[in-house]
């Protein structure tokens, strides 16, 4: 549904954002709130050409319309299709740079590359790993462990008390 | 030679009831568990220092802060390592102080209560140290130091109590081999700790601490319900009564004339036995017993080397050769295997010779050679493991003997036999001095390694092993002298 300049889905998540002709010099501090957007329109704004870091987290973005003099964030390699029109520039089809860069040592141990927006990559934990620095793998079943330990302790204690200490003098 | 003595062992073995077996196993495993939880700390050092530091990865890619650099307890891995070394030192110092105290306490209070209290409370402290701080994400240097000091004091209740209980049940005959086999408990504990830690490490280091603490707590409960401190507790005769009886039956075989004079003092000592058995010896008197001071000082140097291997081996392996932490942990088991075989075999040989010091001296001389060999080990896992086992054999063997069989010898010598309880106190003194040496050594090892490299650490170990030989040299000279005299007397009488 449309709501002012936003296109929202049923759950209220932003899918489209229309910011054309808003006299914006930069996308603003609240811009990351729209990180779920699939299509964003920023044409006819006096934007400065440093948009690369403004799109952190915009992994769903497939269509980005920019003024003519501003480059697509991440450069031409980050997009499948860059088309120039009379009054705007359209970047289409965000590319996953993790596959193309091909450097196997990109991330620390147990980390894996994941897209973080147009032209951006981040290291998150590989499959199965979690926790700080992705050091942990799998999950420890406390119930099974304490169950086995408790029953073993109980049986050994009873056995030993019966065979050893029952006849002991009080001390 | 004591061969006739050993042939008599058939009768000895028949005197070992199921109580002896249970006492052997219970004391064996209780000390193993205490040692296992200490070993856990060494085995997870790499993981803990990763947990405390931010990531040092230097590439252009973005690293989300929560995953890679939100913990700043230490700015770098080097600082974390220094702190880990400090923790080791703190632990050993408080362990040493605790040993002196626990020995005295154990001789005066019920050994079973002291031991199970020590095990259970130490388990709780280890749980708070390793698991609770991680679950609550609360990392604090002061807290770690305090907890580890308390842990050192509580863990020190273990050794004097178990040696005293063993000393109550197993007498002089065959003590070397029984204690040699039994003192494998420390090494078995290391192996157990290494296995437990490496199998659970993938879930997070906090689970390694949880598992060892829980098992140790369970062990404390089992000890409380199952341990008999001495044969007198269920009405069986104590070992002094049995030894006096045995000596009487031997007498007629040796010198008929002396028999009459010797037998009367025997009977009077037995009467005094029942009257004054509970009197405990004072700390100063225990120190003045012959042999206690030289063995304590020698043990200080030897335990330094032994414990430095124990604490730093996995770290050295992954640092020097680049092997993974879990693999280095599994390999460090070979050192303990060597120690077990060494302790048992050397205990047996010293039983046959009936002299301990010459066996120690020879083993220590060969230990110097094996240290040189190990320091030049190539980057190959099998050769390294073999050299490690050999070094463990020559260093761990004497170490096990001094801390167990020799302590039992010193604490039950004829001077005080039957008239005072000194075993736990003497064990506390010998092991306490040893632990002070080990504590000083921890600090020195991390200092030397930081400034001069691992080769100089090995030179330091060689120096310490030589000092050990130096401290027991008067005893060596005396015992070799008496061995030669005995041989001469036998040759003359043939």
C-alpha cells in the first residue's frame, strides 16, 4: 500500500521509497530505516557523490534511481544493469560481490562473506557457527549431560555406602 | 636385594581386601578429577584469549562489531596471554600456601570431610570462573584473580588428604610400586581433563569448565559416601600393627640372639600405639624430620619443570608449530603417559633396591638429555609425541615418586612411627615447597618466553633439573654408600 512517499507491505515494512525532488544533499541520518526497500528513487536531488556508505544493510535493493551526476554506489561492477536516461541514472540488479571477488581468505576463521548492500560485503558466521568470533558450533545438551551424571553419581554413592561405610564407626 | 621380600608378596596381596581396592580407586579418581579441572584451564587458553580480545583481522571487508570486536577486556592476544600466565602464578602461590595449611588441617580433622568439602567447593568456584562469567557476559580481571586464588586454596586440600589416606591403608612393603602406580592419578587426571575439554570445546569453552566442574562435584559427593579413611574406621587393624606382626614372624629367620631384646620394645610400642595415635605433629617438628628439607627443595625445582610442561605445552605446540589447539591438547597427553610409566617403573626399581635417591639421580641425568632432544624436535607430530613421552618418563617419574612414595616414607619413618600423625603435614610441606617453586617458575617462563624465546625456556628447564640433582646429592651419596656396603657385606659373607 502507498503511504505518503513510501510503499509498504501488509506488515508495515518499507518496500519502496520515493524521495525525488526533495532538495536532499545526502540521504539523511534516518535513511538506514529503509534498508528493506526494493526500489528507491533519489533523482532530482543535489546529492554529493559519496553514497557508497549510505547503503549499508540494503541487501534487498534491486532498483536505484539517481541523479545523472551521481555514480551508482559500489561502481558499475556492483550492478547488473546501469542505464542512463535524460534526467536520471538507473542502477538495476544488485550483484553479490562475494562470489565474484573470489578471495578465499576474505573473512576470519569460521566467518563467511555475505552481501551488505550494493558494493558492500560483510563477514558473518559460517553455517553452523555462532557466538563471539564464530568460535562456537552446535549446542550442548545440558539435560542429557546432567541426567547421566546425576543418575551415575546416585547409583555409585549408594553402592559404595552399602559396601564400605555402613559399618563405619561414627566420626 | 629384596627378592625374598617380594616372594613374600603373595601373602601381602592376599591381605588386600576389597576395601583396599576401593580406597585405591576412590583416592586415585578424586585426585584425577581435581587435576582434570586444572588441566581444563590450560587447554582452553587459546579460546579464552580469543574471547577476551577484539579481532585483529586487517582486510578491507566489513566486520560487524557484535560478532568480531565487542569484547575489549584486553587490547591484544599478547596481553591476554600475559594475564593467563599471571593467573597460573596466582593459582600456584595460593595452592602452595593452601598445601601447608591443608596438611596440618587434614591431620587434625576428619580427612573425608576435608577432602569432599575441598572437591565440591572447588568445583563451584571453577563453575563461577569459567561458565557463569560467560553466560552473564561479565568479564572482569579482578574477579578472575580472586576466584582463582580461592580455587588454589580449595584444591590444595586434595593431595595431602589422599596421600594420608593411602598411607593409612598401604604399609611399607611394596610402597614404591603401589604409590608409583597410584601417583599416576595426576597424569590420568591430565589426560581426562584434556579429553573432556577437547571433546566439548566446540560448543564453547564455558562448557569445558561446566563439564569438569560438574564431574568433580559428583566425585566429592561419592567420596563423602564411600571413603574409609583408615582401617580402624571399620575395626580392621592398622598398618603399624600388621607391620609389627610381620616383623615378629620374620625375626627368627635373621638373628636368633637379637630376637629376645627386640621383641619386648615391640610389644610396648604396640600399647603406646592405641593410647597416643591421635597426636598430630607440629609444623616445625615435621620440617626438622630428616630428609624433608632436601627433598622439598629438590621438588621445588623439579615441580617447576613438570608444571611448566603441564601448563604451557599446548600453548607452546600451537605457538611454535602452528598446530590447532584441540590437536595440541591431544598430543600433550603423551607427556603424561611417559610420566605414568616412569613413576610406576621407577617406584618398582626403588622398591627392589630399597633405596630411592640413586634411581631419582639417574632418571634426572637422563632427563637433561631428553630436554635437549625435545627442544630440537622437528615439526612432525609422531616424533614430537615420542620425544614428549620420553621426557615425561624421565621428569614425571621422579616427580611422582617424590610427591607420593617418598612423602609417605618421610611421614611414616621409624622416628615418629605410631606416636604421631605426620603424614599429611609432611606431604603438605614437600608439595607446598614444590608448588612455590612451580609458581615462581610460571612467571619466569612467560617472562623468558616473551623476551628471549622458547629455546631459552628449555635452557632454564635444564638448569632447574640440574639443581634438583644438586639438592638431593647428599642423600644420593649416602644411599649409594650404603648400597655398596651392603654388596660388600654380602660378598664377604659368601
